[in-house]
C-alpha cells in the first residue's frame, strides 16, 4: 500500500505538482473536501504527512494523526497549526518563509496607491454614471509622505525599496531591528507609538500570535493621523475589526486597504464592506502563477524529504529534533 499525505485545503487549480513530487517517494495524496475538523479527524488516522493552507490543524487533529511525521504549511504564517502539540508528539512542522515576497509587497504598495488615489472609489462612481473628480475626500500627493512598516522581515524590506521609489519616507518598528540594520536599509527605526503618530500610511508585515492579536485597536487608531490609512496583507487578526469600523465611521483615520480579515470569507453583513474608503481583496496578495507553483513545489519537497528520512529545509519547531518521541529517523550524512 502507498503511503498517504493529507491536503487539508488549497486555493489553486490542481495538485499535480505535489502528486508528481510525492509519487517519487511512493506517496499518494488524500484531499479533504471541507477542511473542517470533523472531516480531518476521520482522514488523519493513517496519513504520514499533512499539508495545509488555512484549515486549522488542531491539537485534536494532530492527536488523531498517529502515523504523521510532518505537517507542512503552504505559506509563511503558522497560526493555524498547533505547533506545541505537534512538537510534543514528535512531528516536524515546516513552512515556506521566503516565497511571495514580490507579490505581497507589490499588493501592499498597490493598496497604498489605490487608497491614496481613490482608484476603487472613482471606478465605482464612473460605472454608476458619476463623472465628478471633486467627489469624496481630497487626495494628497504621495511623494514626501511617511510610510510606517510594522514588521521588517523580507516582505517589509522589499516594501521599503518599492515605497522609496515613490518618494515615501520609510520608518519601521520591529524588535529585531537595530539602528545599524535600519541604516543598512536606508530606513529609520522608531517606537511603535511614534510610528502611529507620524505615519501617513501604515503597512503590517508581521505574524499573528498571542502578542500581536488585535495589535491595532481603538487606542492605536486614535493615535494615528486623521489623514492616514492602514494596510494589512499579513493576518486579519492583527486588527480589531470592530475598532477599525469605529475608526472609519468616526473618521479617526481616512481609510484602509485589507487583503485579510479575521473571518474569511466575511459575512456579507460585515460593516467594513459598506465603506467606500475601505478596499478589500480576498486574501490574494500572495498569488501569482510563479509564486503558487513555487509554494506547491517547496511544500511538497519538504514533505518528501521527511518521508525519505532527510531533514527538510525549513523546520519551524527545531526542539522536536531532540524529542525522544520524534517520529522520523534521519539518514546519516
């Protein structure tokens, strides 16, 4: 019998890339139809690997996956995987930390431009028969304004380069950045409070965890400029959407560009959908033909490596390697 790998969910046309790579190690793919926990519990019992996009790989699912050696995240963020439980059970967790850098930074920059130049607002107005360049809020020149980056990893760094091409001053807040690294990238490291008060645009580029959940609430929005915009291409949970709704409604800020929401897809009653100065795209910032193919290939290759007894490229829970319960025996090198 062939070994099995479970795919919880995916957002591309086919799994042919994964099937081809995993077939080399005698493995077939089992695909969940819903990604819901109850279904995953029924499928996980005899699989040796799990590949997941956004479906939650909970402690219950991990406990049911008694033969699983590796859980591979299609992407960078890991908030949908119970890493602590996986580590306890001796299961390796991997991700793809260096893909879609160009795509996400392009998308974030596009949202800044669309907000500043009211692209979506005017497009909708013209299609309704309204030809009025004075409608809505006044537009301001982008050059010379300040972009605040919250998080300065690979995507944030790519974003800084593109933003400076439009003449934006770039300031950043990130616990991992010091004055020397900031100077190396020609940006200015500042406190979170200063970034809130000085930025004309704030773009989020950090993971979702206990310390960053609802990082932006009423207090933070009140500290921002009335003319500022918030951009989020990272994780929906970074922003308290009720606080954002209030900030938009009471005009504490000028608008938002969001590629992610806490609930995806949102209910059509979600109030943010009704604002003309809020642009929302369907978690598509990562997507391009090239980035998706790269994502599929790297994710499947890491699973194949583990199932072949080789260490994968990106282990996000290295403590598992010293766990006596580690479920894979690596080949000697």
